[in-house]
């Protein structure tokens, strides 16, 4: 028996916001494995929790030191939900 769409959790996250592609589209990273998606701004929601992503912090530090450049630009750690 499956759950109706109305009762499902509408967002996944927090995620790592990699960069803004256009004024309406953002590149995000969902997990430590590097699953990336392009998502519209209206599908993002600010993260208001207290938990942090340890893998995202490590990636942001590496980018800050110049060791890697995901998507060609410095990453910003933000807790955003992604509409599923």
C-alpha cells in the first residue's frame, strides 16, 4: 500500500547549493556521492534546521583552499530543501 501524494514529504534536504546557472535555475548537490541536479528557484526552500552536512562542509573547505572547483565556481554551503 502506498502513501498518497498529499501525505508524502514534499522536500528533500538539506543540499549543497553549487551555483546559480541563470536567475531562475540553480545547480545543487544532493549527497556525498556527487548526485547533482539542475533545479528551478521555486523548488528550493530555506533550511531552518540545526543539522549540518559534514561532507558539504569538507567540500566547501576544499573549494575555499582552491583544491577543487565544482561546476567551475566556488560552492556555497546552504541548507536548502529540494522539492521532490
